[in-house]
């Protein structure tokens, strides 16, 4: 019954978008099929070698098609940290690169930073001194641009204590492998985005960005949370990809994508956007949704939700064929993504492709792949 109510509400909202000049109501749905990789439980990559920056996990991915090669930029977890906080909870995260000619079998590209990373954590006192992860890479002419998450705190150590100071960092490269950070943004410590005012949806943290070039403008879809640790999506725009102006949305306290209602797939989180402008008047967004918060606050579990927009600002969530209206859900028992999904990275070529990170029920994070085909229009 709840799903039927959501479908009716969605049809009404899409009709409103069409009346405003968009064509989102005629979009063909995409059916996603997971592709089993050569790694553990169907993942694309296994763990890194002992001593490497990613020996405990690979996570928070973005894929870039570059000259017939798929470059997978990802966060990796090392073996440092407090033994009382197992797994990834107290380790450092850095950014690495793997590449593939077929999009399935990947080979790591050794970087010059700690443990083979291509981007290291910052110096003591920098906003990214403990964590540098969740890279988003845009090849923009001859320049590779990277935005990433930085933090001075571990993920979840001591147990019950969450990192609460994520910021957006920026780096540039001429080859996509060797990077130079720029600490000259308008945010804290030279990060990219200022925080929102008290009470705004982005008052506490910003991160997990996706950037598209839309005509002469860059659009940054960024994740943010408030004092209650509720993650939503915001929007900022720029003419030079360096200086950003926030665009206030219609969601709670300025967000462009808000939480869902009770019982929905995104009642507790709606963030980590991946946005494709398919054509004029049609923007598609895939994002991570959480049904309920974790016992200590913040996100828990995760499936991939879907939304559409005619202008890139006002978004309508569209239920998909998966359980609870998800575009892509958790894997079966024994699969690397049986615990949940995060950070979709969607692109449109000869077929639709979604790279994503998943985790199993023990909390092991690895990267995976799904491919999509369009059905008939609604």
C-alpha cells in the first residue's frame, strides 16, 4: 500500500515538472544488473597487499572513462589505528587508482604517496590530516580535477563517536595520477565549501560531491549533514570550478534532495549523489538511501535511490523496480555487498554503467559494478 501511495505522489509531481517545461515524465526506466567481478564475493578488487594504503578495504569510488580505459578512483583503508576499534574505524584513508580495459578486471596503478596511494592525507593541522577519501574526478580539457572528503577525525573511534568534521578538498593533475592539492578555498582550512549557518542542512559537514559541466557552468551536487547527523544533498554552482556559490533548494533548510517519509528507503539519509544530464530538460540522480539511522547516529545500511529533474534544482524521487523502490539493493548472503551499498558512480555510454561501493555484514568494504538497460517509457 505504501509503495502505491508513493507511485501516485510521484506521478503528480512529475506532471508538475512537465507543466513547467521539463520532459522528465517520459523517461524510460533503467533496469540494473550486477556484474560479478574477480574479487571476493563478486567484487571488482580484493584487498591490497600488506603494507599498502588499502589493505583493509576499498570504498567510495568514482569511475572515469579516459581514452578507452576505465579509471577507478577509490578510497583505501590501511592497517593503522587503535586495536580497540576494529576494521576501518580508526584507520587512515587515502586515495588510490585502478584501471581496466574491459571495465571489470582492474589493475592497481601504484602511486607515489604512502602505501602506493595517489593522494595522501594532509599534514598535521590540515582539514584532511586523518582522512582523505571519496574522490570525484572530472577530466576538464587538459586538466584533471579532483574533489574529495577530508577530516581530522577517524570514522568511528572510540566506538560510538562519529567523525563530524568532513570537508571538501580539491586537487589538480595533468595526467590523472600525480596530484597537487590546493588549500585556497572559501571553506574551513582552505577547503572548498563554507558550512551553512546554524539550523541549515549543511551546518555540520559537507562532502561526497559530484560535479558536472553544464554549458558554461559547473554544478556541484554535494552531501551535507546537520547537527542531527541527517545527510541530504545540496547544490553549488561555479563559472571556474574553483569558486562556488550555493543554490538554495526546496528541501529541508535549503537542501535540493531531502529525506524520505517514514518507512521509505531514504527515511534516514539521502546523499552521495551521482548526476547525469542526459539531455536538455532531463537530469537523472542516483543516490544512497538509508531506511534507519545506525545505533550511534548517522547512516546505516544503504540502497541506491533515484530521482529526476528538469532543471537540476528541483528533484522528484521516482520509485524503481527494486525492493522498496530502490534502483539497486544489497546483495545476497555471501556477496561482498550483502550489508549495503554506497557511493554510486553512474555514466551513460553505449550502455548505462554504475560503479559503487558495498559492504558485507562484517563491515568489509569493496567495490562493485552494475550495468543498466533502458525499458519502455512510462
